[in-house]
C-alpha cells in the first residue's frame, strides 16, 4: 500500500495550504475520538468532523440492555458540527433510522476538498457518497468490511457500485485490504490506517491497577490461582457467549486446573447465559456493563480475552484493548482482527468458529500452562503499540488525502 507523505509539501496549485477535509460519522464513537484529536494536533489539515446524530442515553444503550453515556469526553480536542437537515426516528439501529433532506446542499455549504466516509451501513453515508459524486468531491472510504465472509451476488454488485465512487480507501487491517483488492481496487488507492484504541490510556490504567489485581479478582469472585478468561461485549447472538460457556463446561471436565470466566456486558442473551451457568454450576461471574474508564480493571483481573464471534465481528476492538493492557486473546477464525493481531502461540490463538470442542481444548491448555500467558501478553502489547496505533492511522489519512488531491490537480492540468 502507498506510504505516507508530507501534506505540507507540494500543495496543488489553487488549493489552500491546508486541504479542507470533512470526516462524516453516524454519531460520536469513543474509538474514533483519539484519531480526530491527533489529526487536529498534527495541524496539516483543515479538519472537521460532521455527525449525523448525537444519541441519548437510551439510544446509546440499545443492545446493551442498559441506558448509558460514555464516561470519557467525546467532543473535545477537535472541531465538529452536527449535520443540517437530518430526518427520521433517530437511534443507532436500522439502515434508515435517519436520513438527510438535502445532502448536496450540505456539501455545497461546507465545501470540502476531500470527504471521508465511515462506511455505507447507514443511509446518510450513502446519500453523501452520491452527493459527493454529483459535486465532484473526492471520497476517501474508511469502512470495516473484510474478506473473511462470502457474499451473495446482490451484495457484491452493491459493493462494486459503492467502491467505484471512492477515490481512496483507508485499510484498517489485512482482511479489510483483501476485501477491497477482491473488488479490483488498485494498490495505489489503498492506504494503511490500522484500527486502534487509545493504547497509551489503556496501558497506563492497567499498569496502575496491577498492584491491586488480587483485590479486583476477589471483587468478582475469581480464585487467586485460577486462570481467568474474559468475555467483553454485548450478550448478543453474533458474539456467541453460549459457545464460550459450553466450552468452559467441557474444559472443566478435562482438567483439574482452576479456571474462571468473567463476563463483562449485558444484552439479549443475559438470562439464557445466567441460566446455563446456574444449572451447571460453572465458575462464572457476570460483572454487567462497565464503561470505558472501568474496562482496564476487567482486563487486569483476567489472564486472557476470549472472543468467539461470527462474521459480524468485522474487527473486535476489545482485542486491541486487552492487548494494550498486556493480555493475549483467543478468537474465532471469523473475527476480523485475527489475521492482524493474533500470532498463534505468540500473542494469542485462534479456533474454528462454532467448534465448541476446539475452544474447550484451548481453554484447558491455557489453564494448564498459565506461565506462558504473561509472555504472550507482553508480546501482544508490543504488537498493538508498534503496529496498531493512532499515529499510524493519522499517517494513512494524510497520505490518502494527499494522493486524491494530487491526482485531482493532475486531472485538471
């Protein structure tokens, strides 16, 4: 993929020193904020974020089973605005929950040199893609789709139409890059912008909490000598919490090594999961929903993260979080981040999706050899710190913007 360049050099004739870049997102997302703040600090772009909506606590909690607001600032350290002319019922569920009355007029008023869209999963994003094409504004796409799943011909046809309207793509990982290449996108239009979390914040919090690890484990009923596997996420079908619980039951029958599962999250499968645990008397604690600043405590209390999800887990940023806290991860082979973050035996491991017996064996093996988990956690932290950071994502964005502006200038010459 194309490497980053200095945006302040070779500025095309007729453009301001700083290209005006609009980043459009459906709503404020905690994982994107560090990128926005870093772009603002870099100062190479006239950068502004446009949000379609700001969900309230009830809307934010859809799928979590509890109303909440994120406990870290989401609207500080960068310029942002709300989109004008938003209609619809609102909320974060459904392709057409919101829509724009005048997308062309919105872009005419804001006059971007480059438009960055965060996918095509919501109607306003598709509207703005079409509006940008109408106005001749180059679009840089930062979607999450990957090549790990097969798609019907109708979906592939729709993807071809969407991708044909984009000038460049920010690739969040190997599977995402392979998705674009599978549709014939040329390497010169692909720019590495790895998916990341705020590594420094999670690492610092974890280091501070390590001295109180025994107390954290006691709070959640985790034996001091047990290997604790963490499940972190909504209790919804795609994340396969019941696969993990069934695997734990089998693993407990295969070894006397003490183990425990800490479940962080709530959702539609909570009652079923609780019933499964209570009926079989499994060593599981349900911690409920934890907000962003509370999550490092769960990673520190645990020894490893387990993510059994299906293809709906296009990435799985909890893996980044766990690794930033020095914990390895065990993920299914359908989890999007697997090809990037998991080096088997080094930073974690994978297992075939839906294979409860294989997952049980991995749990038993790890429980019987807890000493290697610390070494894997150290390598996991190194992997996300060096390769999946906000700095690399900013470089990728700068490079993509420079490329589309340069190509546009050449086309006008």
